[in-house]
C-alpha cells in the first residue's frame, strides 16, 4: 500500500472545524499570545481560554500549585475579572489569533451558565464554548455540576438554549459513572465532550504538618492521571456518539494516540505546555508520521480502533 505523506488531521467538533486535532487546555496556554514566540499558533487547532464567571473572583489563597510525582496539583479558584470586564478589555484581541478560540464558561448556578454563555458566545472572536461544569454549585450545598446528572443536564440545557455555537462540555473524573453523566449531557444538547478535568488530590508538607495548597485540596493534572483519562475516554466513547476531546497528561504523540485509539476525536494539552511549549506541534508531527507509516489517509481511520465498544460520532 502506498504511504500517504500528508494524512488528513482535520476534526469536527459539532460545527467547529479544526485543521489539526490539538486544543490547548483552559488556563494552560494563556490566550495564545504568550506562547507565540515559541510555537506557531497557526499549527495548533484551538486555544481554550481561561474560564470566566459572572462576577469577578480573586481565587483561592496561596500557595496554589504543588508539584507531585509525575503531576501538578492546582487550586487556582477560578481567578478572573468577571464577564463584563472580560468582554470590555480582553476579548477583542482574540480576533488576531490564527487558530480557533474557545471561550470557557464557569458558574455557580444554572442561571450563571446561561448568562455567561450568552454574553460570551455573541462575540465573533469566540468560535465555540467550553462549559466547565466542574465547579461547586453554591445553590446546591456545594455539589459539583459535573458530579450530578440533574445539575449537569440543567447547566448544559441552559447554555444550549442561548447559543447555537458549538458547545463542548467538560466532564469530571470524580464520579462513579462518567459514562452515565456523558449520556445525559449529550441528550441535553452538547456538541462534544472534554474528557477529563483534573482528579481531586492533596499533598501534605511533612515538615510543617499542613497541606501544601492554601485550599488544602486541589486538582491533579499531568502524566500521573493519563491512565485514568484514557479509561474515561474509553468508557465515554462506548456511551455517546458525539465527538470527544481527550485530555489528561499528554506530553507526546504516543500519549495522544492512546486517546485517539480509545475513541477521542481530538486532544487537549494542558500541563505539558508548562514544560515544553512545542508539545502541541510535536504531537501533530508525530501523528502524521504514525498515520503515514501505516498507510492511513486520515486520523479518522484510527479513532476508536482499540475500543470494541466505540460508537463513533453519528
């Protein structure tokens, strides 16, 4: 079989069409311009912006980061200036990005998700919305939207009702059955799913005998969670037909391939960007080589091929 030297890496997440299947994780790539001196933004699929909320937030007490074996704990606390300041001072500059721009919305009530999604999605600079439902719901005794099927459904429906732009819902791994949550979110109108967010964790300073994070607990990211993330993608890919963005500890093309073979249509790179800003470019190059060596003409040909339960996008 003749080798295809330029395999097609295009991916569709609802109506969002990306030339390459790499997204930069929310909060891990700034707004793109910070990485422009190190990597050509035209060679990545999309930048997912830092999550924004209805009102300004100062975030959690410091320290907010703690390095762990093969991972990073963070407890930033959604620090952001609030949607009105964000729209007035930040969003316009995103028009100059040579890649897709995905706005990330966080909230503490169903109404928050609807309001912030509507305000952000009307801007032409924003091509799609990531719904970050892995936030405490202060209206429901501290529960997290992504950990409760009813709350996840309500937040997704509320966002879907106010925009026709592609809606990517980010799921939490801190649940008993992530596939069940995925099915509910799919039914509520999500165009794609981001699988997974960080894993809850803690580190303790044994000399000071207190948690290393000011917030005590935080979210673990990095290579340490990759096996958890791959399993989550595997399970979700056998439960829904909408595209999946796999994420969690990706640092190389081979890491990314695990997610594609499990059933992801695209991948998002987060913590890896902190140590090597060229990770997304290396992933793309490695994917092309892998596909060409196997005579595959497109990335779509291998998605889900290691997962016998894979349903695939409808």
